[in-house]
C-alpha cells in the first residue's frame, strides 16, 4: 500500500457526519479530525470541500517510522485553490515541515523532507479560502503517483482499528428497564471509549422498545470486546433476548482514535 493515509477519499463515515462545522479536535469522516481552530468540511462523491480551517490525520508511530528522515510527497487531485500541508513527528519535532500545493487539474503535490523523528506523524491540511479537491495521498519519494485505490472492504478494515460503529446485536434483558449487550470486534488500537448516537431501540420482532433517553453504561471494554448496558427502557420481559438494529434508532460508536 503506497498511501500512508487511511480513508484519503473520505468515503468511510461511521460517525454519520453530515458535513459542516467541526470543533477543534472533533472527528468527522473516519480518521480525519478538525485542526486546532476547527474546520468546515463536506464530501460529495469524490469531491471534498474544505471551506475553512484545517483537517488532521495522525499516523501511528509504527506506521510512520518508515518515512522518518526521508522525502515524502503529499498530493491531491484537482485542487481549486492553494492547499497548505504540514507534518511533524509528535515525540521529537518542535516545528513542522510544510509546503503548499498550487491550484490546478490532475494530481498535484508537494514533496517534504521529513526529519529523522519518532512518534506519531501528524499531517495537517489547511486552506485560506474554500477549496475543493479529491483523494488525499501521502507516499514515500519525490513523485506524486496515481491514486492508490484500495478495495473499500480493506479501507473499512483499516478504519476499524480506530473507530467502530455498533448498530445491531443481541441484547439480554435482566430486568424490565435494562438491556445488556456483549460486543466483539476486530482488535482496536487501545481499549475504546463508547458513546451513543441516540436513544437505542430494541425489538422482540413483535414490539419495539426505545430508551427514554440516549445513554449507555460501559461495564468493560477491551481492545477486542466487552459489555455495555442500556438503561431507560420500560416494559421489557426479564430474561428475554432482544435484537438491537440501527435502522430502528441509535447506535454505539467505539473510539480508539489518536
């Protein structure tokens, strides 16, 4: 895989980010978060629009290590205005190396000489005016090569190390008001945090039951699985198994981002 970035086309969107403003450090499309002053970001098909601010992807140290002390090229397709790019290793660099990509058609890039640093590699992409572009890529060498089009299933697997959306599964009701879900997933970077996107609905195939308010209680979560409680139901039959299905409302986002 030539492209060190994950989800460079921003086609994976487990958080169901609708596009628009992002506060500093908040993630939108998988693996991409807003810079220190926030960002306004949308994606439609292959076209990405960064209206203001900066977006950031942090590449894990083990992955970034092979680029330390070497030239690397960051590129996009069809930038409508100038794009600024900065990169720094978290453990050693006090300042970032940076450059710009000029507006134009086709794949256009900037080559930066990365220091022999260590730690995670932070890649920051910023604009001074609303700018459209496509397919972000970071690769070794001084040439911007063609888009490294990975299969969507592989791209999704890469994203799942950092974020995973749970929207269906079996839920056991120990009481009339609580559901318990045992979750298993592919190994994540660290034991994740968990948040609910909305009130969760479960069903026994005859009737639906929805939480009175969105919320979960984490019993425990490891890098590969755990147990989550859903409170705020009413009318459940104790010791019955129910089914949670995201199409009926609510999901759980597991976050192990950098």
